[in-house]
């Protein structure tokens, strides 16, 4: 699960991010230092890898290890293709002699406006609000399930981490419910902060915890594999393929970062190769993490791999660290949502009550979604699929349609159709998984 749009906001800390009209860009025009290739690679790598990686071992179990490997690398290729379409489309628009195209196509929403007018910006803004909010719902599900698994489970509650929490109670109330509601007052305070400047250190802390936890899990998986082998399946069914596709798109969701990152890259001629290398490096990390987790625990793999770590101080520390990580990442992820809502509804003015209302609604929804990985599959198949596959090809087709060859046009149309088929089918199968629990 990528922190892409919150990263985009962090890249423009100190600049005005709120606008009063549709034609105003989301990004400012102040000069800033350009990034080396190494820094651009690091920014993209850190921005894409998020909490969704913790659900990959379970996804390998659901879809089969071979199917999941092919899906991961296939989705990496498709998302990379979408990123490059956005870059090419923006470069084309910048070549047009127009103040809007030359100066103001700085974000995904700006590009949507340049290609499709107000409808394009509205569509992008809507999906950004939905996807970012869904990421935060997933965070609360993770925290609630993990805390219940750590402190309110027993041997008869082995399914706690997969969302079956009805038996884990605190004074007659679901433990997950208690933990999620207990976070609400603190999240209201954090989400009241006006600027990301004060939240930037939390992003660094979140990255350190995230990669530290992944390292611990990988070491434990390797030790488990060396002591015991499990039977694993190579293939799954059609429904599990769509399930795995949704998780994969979710974990690669970083489409909103590509335009700000290209702006900051010093050598733009090498940017496509750099993004390609980054995406497939991330795919390799995902493949190793998911496959090792599945091989280590086989059919006992839980939907949050840290729940397989067992008891002990290290296991508890890792899981608590991840909960703290997501707790502080929550307001960072919500910032793009507030940008959109305050820009559209309140002419860019800060509004405390709308922030509190959104946090409350997100907390309420998290109570009724049982499984972490089932939910991220749904988010990936719906909002992330459209943002990462459909919109880039659609905007590229609209901007280039008068000069592209029939073959090139067919490629764009094919990507749009594939994205819609994946999105609709995957959303249907993901909903079935959620309501089957």
C-alpha cells in the first residue's frame, strides 16, 4: 500500500496546496533543488512500499505461489506503463502553447483537467478521496485486529488475525471495536493539524519501522523454512486470481507520485528507465516477501503475516511498532483528502469539522470490515485499478488521438478495457470474499 498522494503533499511542503477554482494548479511554482537518480529511486521505492506488503504472503496462499508471482510482475509492468503514459501526456501538454499546459499540469488532477476539463479533475479527485480514505480504513483494520490478536486472543482464537473477532471481547464489546474507538480522540487531534510540515518527521519514522519490520519477518521466515517445509499450491481459481490482482494493484499504487517526482528529477531523459528499474525492484522485493512468508507457514499463513510470528518480546515489539507506524501515517494519508474536500467545498479554507467528520466515518466503516487483506484487494480492484490503469490510458488517448497510429490507439483502448474488466470482476470477487467471512 503506497503512501503516494501523501508523499506528493510532502514534496510540496511550504507551498500552497489549496485552490479556489478548477483552473488553479495543486502545486506551487517555487524553484526547488533537483534530485539525483539515487534520490529519485529512493523516493519512489519508499513511497510505493507500504503496509499492503504484510498481506502478500496470505495472497500467495489464496492465489497459488506461481499465479501470484506472475500477477505481481504483470501488474508491475502495467502500472509502469500507466506511469509512463502520464509522463508522456504531460510532456505533450507542456509542449502546447498555453499557460495552463505549460505551467499548471503539475499533478494527476491537473492532467485530468487539461485532458477532460472539470469532469476529468472531478473523477481524479473523487478516486483520490476514495482510495486514500480506504487506505486509512485498512490501517484501522490492521491496528484493531493486531491489537486484539496480541492482547485479547487465546488458543481458541487462532482466527483473530483473519478478522473473526466475535469471540475476542472486552467487557462484552468486540476487542477490535474497543481499540478502533480508543484511537478516535487521538486521530481527531492529529488530523486537525493544518500543515504537513509538522507531520513530515512522522513519515520518516513510519519508513524506518516499516522496513525494520519487513527485515525481521524475512529473517524469521528464512529460519522457519530451514526447519520445516509446508505443502504449497502453485495455482488457484479464477476468483482467487482477481483477488490477487487487487492486492497487487493496491501494493503498487503510486501513480500520483510520478509527475511530482519527474518534476524534481535532475536528468529527465533517464526518468523512464529509472522508474522501470524501481518498479521491478519493488516487484522482486514483494515476490520474495510473499513467497518466503507462504513457504514458511503454508496453509497456516494468516492475512497479516506478523500474526504468524508467535509470542515473544520481538514479535510483540514488531507488531506494536507497525501499529504505531500506521497510527502516525493515518493523518499523512488523509491530507490529500482534506486538500480536495476543502478546495471544492470551502474554497480552499481550512475546515475542522469536515476533517473530524471524515475521520469518524472512516472509523465507523473500519468496524464492519473484518479482514485486512480482503479489504485491500477490494480497494485495489476498484479505485486503484481505475487510477493506475484506466485513467492514464484514457488521458493519453484523448490528448494524442489526432496524431497516434491505429495500433497505438488500439493499445490505449485495450488497456482501458482490460482495466475496466479487471476492476469490475475483481471488485465483485473481493466483495464475495468479504461477505463470505
